[in-house]
C-alpha cells in the first residue's frame, strides 16, 4: 500500500513537470504560438464608385483586389438566373447568368453604383494589389445620378485606384 502511494505521488509530480515544460515551450515559441501582433489597418478603398450612378449593358465584368467582395452585391434569383461561385487560378470567380427567355435583367451593386445586365455579370476577386476595373459591353449605358457625364458606347471601361 505504501509503495502504491509513492508511485501515485511520483506520477503526479512527473505529470505536473511535463505540463509545466509544455507551457514553457509554448511561450518560448517552440510550440504553436499565438500571434499577438496587431492586425494590418484596412487598406483605403477606391472612391471611384462612391457617387450614385447606373450602369446597364448586356454583360458586366468587375475585377478587383481581395476586399472587392466587401463592396459588391449580386442579386441571385433561381427563377430568372443562375449563380455560380468557384475558385480559379486568377482568384474567386462569381457569375450571374440569365436563364434563357427570362427577360429580366440581372442586378448587382458596386458601392453606390447600381448595375444591370441582360446576359451576364461576372465578379473576379483577385489576390494582391490590383485596381478595381468595371467593363460593360453590349449597348452599354452609364448615367451618374447628378446628370453629368452620361455615356452610351458598345463598351465602357471604368477603373478605380486605391485611395482615389
């Protein structure tokens, strides 16, 4: 009986010693470490799409950096369009494609811009520092809410630089 108490005490001391060593290893960086560095401040987003406007075209393609997804909303409706999202070599690709004979425009928003397309809206979120680019093709029409700068072309391209 006396030997069993000594044996239990020895195991308890050994267990505590091991736990103490694990804590020392974790705090010294040899084990999994907790990153306590402050997060990077958010990058300044482009102001190019902050004034209300409407963009209408057959197809609209939006490309931008990793925080693009925080600024774009696609309106998916299973009755009138098909929504897909997938990872491709260029980044995260989202698409809205009009169903045949739906006769309803596809809807999206980029910051204060309202977007409407009759065939397809594509959003490509890319890694790294890239400009925000919006390409509208097929009878493209752009109208700022303040009435200035209305444009009609077969293709329109808009670009927003970070912080500008």
